[in-house]
C-alpha cells in the first residue's frame, strides 16, 4: 500500500471560532452580536433551542483544551477574536475583552502552540447591524478600525492573521437565501454585502500594512483570508448551459475571492454578468485602488464538500432572484447524511492543482475540514462509554492522503486544521452534528472526553505518516 507522509514543518492543528466556543456571551463588557440577538428573538430557530450563549465553555476550560491539543501532538490552532468582545460601541478597546485574549494567547504560547487569529467569523455586533451592517460602507470602515486596533493590541503576540472566515456565507445565508437572521431573500442585497465585505477586507489589509510600518507587528507576521473554496464541477459531458452555470457558480464563490487576494481585483466577467442582470453594486470612485490593497500573503481553504452544478431549469426563483445553477447529483456520490454534504476527498487535490496552475505563487493550507455526525452518542461503547467513530478516521485519512498527493504533485499546501476538534456549537444547528475528536458532554457540565479516533489522530500528528 502507498505510504503517504506530510512534510515535517507542516501546521497540524485545529480550527475553532470565538462565537462557537467561548461562551460568556454577556460578560466582561461583551456587546450583543447577531447570534445573541437571534437567540433572544427566536430560540425556536436553533436545534433543541440551544442558542449562542453556550459555546463549549472554552473561556473557562481553555487551559484544559490547550493541554488536550498539545497531548494530541498538534502544533497550532485557529480561533477568532469577537469584535463584540474586543471593542466597545465607540470603537475603542474594551479592557476586559482584551485581557481575555491576552491571557489566551499567553497560555497558548506557554503550551507551545501557535495561534492563528481570525478577525471575523459571521459575528456582526448588533448595534452595527442596526446601522445597516455590511450594506453600509461605514460599517466596512468600522471593521477596518477594529482590525487596526487588534493588530496594534496583539501584534507582538500573534504571527498569523486572517481578515475573514468564509466571507461568502453571510451574503448567501443571511441575504440571498433565508437561512440565517435576518433571513432576507434578495440577491441584490447579497451582492451589496459581498462587495462591501471585499472592500472591508481590503481596508483591513491596508491597515495591517500600516501596523507593520509603524512597528506594531512581529517581523515574520503574515496576513491572509480564509474561504470555503468548494471545487466546482458539472456533468462529465456538459452542455454550453452547464458550462455557463459552472462559470457563474465558480465565479461568485471561488474566483471572486481568489482574484481579490491574489490580484487585488474582482473577476470582470462575473461583474459584467451581474450588471447585465441589473444588479447594482455599491461601487465608489477609486474603489479599484481600495481593492488593490486586498492582496494577502497566504490563504486558508475550508473544505467539506465539492459543489456540483448544472444548468438551471428556470432563470428566476420564487422571489425573482436570478438562478445561475441547480445542484447536479453525481451518480457516484457518497454522502454524510447527517449534514447533507457529499464526501469527496479528491476535491482538495483538485483545489491544490487549480492553485498550482492558476495562482502559482499562492501558499495555502487546509483551514477547516471535518465530519459532523448526528446522534453520535448512539455509537458509544456500552462499557467504556467512549464514542466509536471509525468513520471520522476514514474521513480524515482520505482527505490527508489527497493533501499529501497534492503536495507531491507541486501544491503549496503548508498545513491542515481539523474543524471542531472539540465538539462545539454549530450556529443554528447548535449541537446537532458533532465534529470533535473530543466529545463535549452537555449533560455533565461540558466535560471533555476523547473519542476512539483521538488515538489515531495523535499518531498521525506526531509522526506525519498517514496510517
Ligand atoms: C464552516 C464554518 C464553521 C463550522 C463548519 C461546520 O462553514 O466556518 O464555523 O461551523 O462550517 O459547519 P456546520 O457548523 O454548519 O455543520
């Protein structure tokens, strides 16, 4: 059997976010964010009525969690600073919020684990949402101010910075499809938000360079962006219309961000199609200069599933929004039925080859990948009560194998962070699907317990041999 290994200086770690782990939603001067607001207004929208307040108790258990990470042989992890915790409503540092992050970064250093810090993980402070959120250009400027304050505050503690996690998700889930609060269904609004987030990213990168020039950052600091690049596929024998569906789907979700972070511009063919459809982007004079600051040092790729599309059977949806594509069900697909996502490990290889060929200088890492399973407690060993999750080992092994093959074939992939190493709160799905190698017991005060897969992960993380 082919024996695959990962490079020695590979980032092998975990991914998490502030709003999904910290808890303490209303302590220490933390402001309300949109998840808190939605939880208070409509708890029925959350699985089992478990709202944002819960996290996974990370603020109290961070030392234990860092020990767990270290014990598994992991060398790095990513979390996010919550804007609503770090700043007050005047845009100034909230000292109690800052103190928590200083302590977390200190403890991580002490544990010998590198922290990657992301600045925004779907967690708009509610007072800014009430001023228009990402539809208001002033909120982009407020975000750039927040980023600058974070760079100055933590610049000597944190090396690796990211502006956004999955910037496509809020336009899609909050504005285009009525999935998340405020559950609008307007493609026009989604495009405004997608455009303004791109501006906010570029303004933040410009402020990063300012912070570097002013001597606030470490010498080897880097700035990046994290996106859910789902490699896009269509039928094997596509029609012209299928290829057109592929162009717009890939253009809006993948190329939009890849062009922004590598060239400092947005894909012109996508913009032209939007304009033909009468979509009005909130473009201001000289925005091309603003966007040109958006180029980053490296990127993260969150990969869970491929995106398979075909030509749509109609041009508009029930709300009058344009339809560019319809899902294509690949006859050979394998599903994670809990989450409704296709499992296709080779997709990460295809992404690596696309970057190698089309963006050859771009360095990247797998910033999220994982499998969430519903009712995992049914898989417990009756005697030891340990979750028997061999499917998690299969999932990660298959993905790591394709990453190793991609690296062998010239991909610039420098790391892998598993999403949800320790079970955490998954937005409106709350604790429905468990991702962790470590179980969090909600009935027992959030106690942590390794699942069966944890021993396997430790072996791979410490040897870099994909067994
Ligand atoms: C990504 C997000 C994460 C995480 C993960 C799993 O899109 O960046 O925050 O939640 O997906 O998805 P879910 O929680 O919806 O199952």
